[in-house]
C-alpha cells in the first residue's frame, strides 16, 4: 500500500502526457459543475463540497503543471524558433540590442502619450496635463539624443562618457520640473478626471512598468556600455514620474479632491530619487574619465 501511494505521488509529480491530457479534460468539467451548483442550487450538500474540493485541487495542480512542465517547453520551443532568424537570435543573445529595441519602442509610445496629454491639456484646458506633456517631451528628447549617440559612438568610450556625463546634468531639469509640478498640484481645478476603468488600466501599466524598470536598472549596472545604463536611468525616471501622475489622477477620480500634503511628500521623494540618480551619473562619469586618462 505504501509503495502504491509513493508510486501514485511520483506519477502526479512527474505526469505522463496521457495523464495530463485526461486531467486537462476533467478540470473544466469540475469547474463548470461548481459554477452550475452555485447558480442553480442554494442549499449546500456533500456534493457541493466535493466539487469545491476538486476545483481547488484541480486549480492548484493546473498551476503546478503549467509552471513546471508547459511553460519551460513553450519557452524552449519559442527560443528554438526565434534562433532560426538572425534578427530574433541577436535579440535573444544581446542584452544591449534588447535594451535599444525596447527603448525605441517606448520612445514612440511616450511620444504618443505626450501628444495625447498635450491635446487634452489644450482642449480642457488643463495646466496639469500640459505639464505632464512637457515632462514627457523633455524625456523623449533626451532618450532620442542618447539613442542617436549610442549608434554614433558605440565603439568610442570617451564619447560615451561625455554623453553619460551630460545626461547626469540634464537629469537636474527633471528634478526642477518635479518641483514646479508640485506647485501646480496645490492649485485646484487643474486636473482631468479619468474614468475608473481607465485608471485601472493606467495603474496596472504603471506598476508593471516600475517593477520591470527596477529589475532592468540593476541588470544594466552589469553592462559596460554607459549609454545603455543611461537609457535604463531615463526609464527609471519615467516610471517614478508615472507613479506621481497615477497618484494625483486617482485622488481626482475617487475623492474629487487632492491630498496636498501626501502629494508633496510623494513628489519630494521622487525629486530626491531623481537628484540622486543625477549625482550618481555625474560621479560615475567623472571616475570613468579619470580612469581613462590614467590608462
């Protein structure tokens, strides 16, 4: 009996294709049965709890098999197919190329977003939305300059240092912009109230953006290219600013007013973060210049 239980557990832990096929066929049936019982019956009987238990266990096993078996196979198949093309293979192998590709993609997305905010600010009119647009236009211009320099000075380290150094100083403009925006926050009737559903989408995008940006920020520190690091720093500034914009927008949509103290505290923290990034970039570029001269 003990050997049978261990053998069964081993089969469940490392399922065969036929077993998985049967499970994936039976799992929707248990879920459908649970839903039908909830909809058409009010009294809870033993069969209700049996279906609840089967659905819960099925969901847990579904997640386990998907994560453990299906996703790696899907990933390996996708990698195999992508490696057949020179472009996609280069995309997989080169972190710098991926960074530049997504930087170019975000360049166009941010451009569209800035144009939308500018049009919104003019149509309402709203100084707050115009301030958002102005911030993103400066961000787009800086990212465009870095992308241009990365292509032009890809193999010239001295030029990369100078560009990185200049970016560090230009980041101070964002700090000043945040301070100016904090004054705008204290003024009433300067906001466009988004719908709740639009805010949920913006919130989901903002949180995914900040998590992804922080992960990539630390990954970029391992790269030799200073301009790749500069692009990641720009993305981090954009993500931090998105958090402030989301906070102000949520206050306006749900409370129809602003918590000025909390906005000021959040804005001040974000401004300090941007200032620290700026000082770090200036310091790092100066050290890189000194090391280059000593070589």
